[in-house]
């Protein structure tokens, strides 16, 4: 997978995380936990971890944007 593909996957995961946090903030409802059977299931924890890694990876976007200016 090239860098562009990884960027797209990271962006999708960050969007999933943002939507999930929005739902938690506005409605006190965790979509990931609802889909995967609870906040502490292995599947939910994997999704949360992937979203966190994607968020950290997405910080590299700032450096690349700055390099383009």
C-alpha cells in the first residue's frame, strides 16, 4: 500500500473516531461499543487503538502540508 492509500485509511479512521466522539458528546451513545458488543470487547479495543494510531499518524499531514507551501 502506498502512502496515499495509508493516508486515506488514516483519514477514514479519524473520521470514524470523530463521529463516535460526537455521538458520545451529544447523545452519550458509543457507536463502536454498540456495534461490537461493549466498550471493553476485544473488537472495540482494536477499533479504538486503530483510531488512536490513525490520529497520531495524521499529525504527519501538517508537516507535508507545510512542505507544500
